[in-house]
C-alpha cells in the first residue's frame, strides 16, 4: 500500500481534517515555546533584580551610574579624599610640633628671603678631598641647601680638576678656587730659617703636637693674617670657616650669617678650649707690649676677664676654637687687628714658636670688641676630632634631628673654657649642664 493512501481522492474529507490537525499542532507547539522562553526570561530578570536588591547597596548603584557618566570621577574623588586626609594629618602634626618644640627666637628673627654678603671659606689640600667632602655634605644637608651661600676654597698648590668637580657638584651656592700667593705661604725676609728649624726639632723632641710641622706654621700665619686679604673675599662681609673631618649635628633652620648681622655680632664660635702653653710661651708678653703701644684699640666693656684670671697680667690660655668660626671680615680688615697682626708677625713667633691662629683671633676679639659682640652658637652641634659640642636640651635635639650624644658634649668639661664663658658673659647655663661636667 502506498504511503498517505488514505488521503486519496476517494476520501477528501479526511484530507482536509489532516491539514487542520497539522495546523493546530504547529500552532500549539510554536506558541507554547514562545511562552516558555518569555517566562524564562522574565524569571531570570526577576531573579537578577532580586539579587541586585538584596546584595548591592543603592549608593553603589548610584556611584556606578555616575562613573558611567565620567570614568575619571572615581580617581578624582579618591585623590580628593587622600588630599583631605593628608591636610588633616599635616595640621595634626603641626599642632603636635608646636606643642612639643621649644621656641627658638633665632628661627623667628631671621628670614630666608634676604641673604647677607657671606661665604664659606675652606683651606684644604687636594689629598684631603674625601675627608672634606663629608664636612661639606654635613653643612649642606644641615644648613646651606636652604640658603645657597657661596664657598671659597684655598690651597697653597693648584687644585686638581677632581677636587673642583666634586666640590662644585655638592655645594649649592657658587664655588671659587684660589691658589695662595707665595708671599702668604713662605718665610718673610726677617725670619732666621735655621733658628726656626732648630725650634721645630726641639718641639718634636718635647712631644708638642704639630711641633715639627713647617706647613702647620704657614697655615696658622695664613689664617691669622692673610686669608681675609685675598681678592676672592672682596665681595663678602662674613665668612664661616669649615675644615676637613668636621660634622654639624643638628638641623639649622635659620640663617646664622643674618643672625650675626641683624644682632650686631662680630665673632661667633661653638667650642672654647685651653691652648697648649708650650706652643705660645711669649705670645701674651708680646700682646701686652702691643697694648702698651696702642691702648686706644682696647674696647670698653671688653672680654679681658675671659682670657685672663688676673686682669691681664697673665694669659689663662682660653680661646675660641677657630676651626669653626663665623665672623665679620670687617673686623679682620680693621686697623686695630691689622696692626696687631703685623706687630706679632715681626716677632717671628709663628716660626720660632708655634703660635696658632685660634689664640690670636680670640685675644683680638676679646680685647678689641665689646664682649656683647661675641656670640656662642649653643644650638649648632659641632664636632672636630675628639671634641664635640652637643645641645643639652633633649626636646631641641629631637626637634632638630641632632645625632650627637649629650654625654660627648665638651662645653662644661674641665679642659673646656665653656663654664668660664657663661659666667663672665653673665649667661644662664642650660638646666641640664651639671649632668655633663
């Protein structure tokens, strides 16, 4: 029998019935599938909506919608929040700092906006470069990177290119280099060089420090009478002396040069000490001769009491350690000091004995200046060799990031002249001073 024979022409009504049934089945199947798909989609949509409602806070939905409008908005808001947080923290830190830090009137009195005519001065050899670099780095880090003062270097020989390149790379101000003229680093014509040599041999045999060093004597004479005459210093009124193997222990947040100028100071120091008496056996006798010749140079209210225990009859050996000194060049250029140096130089004491520039500077400042022109920088924190000056107030040390130990402070020790300075200047000693004697 042939397929679909039932749909032959003899039974036409069955043919039409089959067509109708087929259409009905197709309709049912297609509409049911669409309804199922629609219901599934609605169900999924409801589930998703439910999940959003339950798990996603409305503020996050809003934030996401805003972010869709501006993709950088989230970064901007985060940056603003961090800025606000930093400002609040900074304000809190400043408030704590103001409560903790003891007021330093020097930092209020001086301004960073107005520099004075000042420079650093260093006498050094080429071979001392890397010892000197540490000293320069200390001064720059603690002070000069804020003020950018110039730096002048002197040598009795030509500086190497390495010396110039490295020092100029570190100094924040301008650097200048000078070779000392021969007449400032040699024997003057009135010196008996054989006598000078014999003196050096005797001092060496006696174990006197630097007793046999010829170059040391030239150095002391240069620092006493010639560095301030050099043309490189003509444009300056102030200098700060820096030597190799030195440290500045504390942050210095004010201009020390400007403080000196604004407060009518002339000579500033950090350490005072007794001189070795065997190096200057006739210095005071020669000084008294000069005073007799020029009594007009002695200042009223001078500081004789600091350098003499008996009103000038003898010298007690106290002096300001000149490897750190901040001073007025006008003072060394004054007629009083120049006459004093020339008088001493003619006696030959720089070569026949071993006169240092420190006692000569100190005696001159103590005699030719009113004592209120001399300033002790108690806040610097300074080291050279085995001697250290360290601020004794702990809060000051913490606030100014001092890295010195107060137990190393030399100011009130037996060989120091610090206690005498305080007493004769009429100053109040630090509260802690008796703990460090």
